[in-house]
């Protein structure tokens, strides 16, 4: 199964994340299938490649909880009904 999840990079205590499409059994910092965006939690900066994300979602990729929240803020996904 393909997941949309965060890949950590940056210096110690100054982490930033790339949003990637990766096989679900791969390790966190493993080689991704595709890089789909960027997230910096310190400045709340988010850059997304919307066409690529929508294509991966149509192919059946499942976002993690954090990535789903970022996509909902960017109006790519509709908020989940609880």
C-alpha cells in the first residue's frame, strides 16, 4: 500500500519535513516514490504539488493523520466526518 507521509530532514532540533509518497512498509527516511511537497512546522510554511497529490490519491494512496490535516487546511481533501 502506498502512503502519503512525512520524511524528516534538517538539523537537530530544527526539523523540516517533505511530504512524500512511499511504500507503507518502507522506513521513515527511506527512498520515496515521489516527493509531493514541503512542511516546516516552526514557521507553518507549506508548499504542495496539488496535481501530483490528487493523482496519488486517485491511485489509492492513503495519507497519514498529519498529512491529512495539512491537505484539509489546503482544501485538497474534505474534512473527515467523525
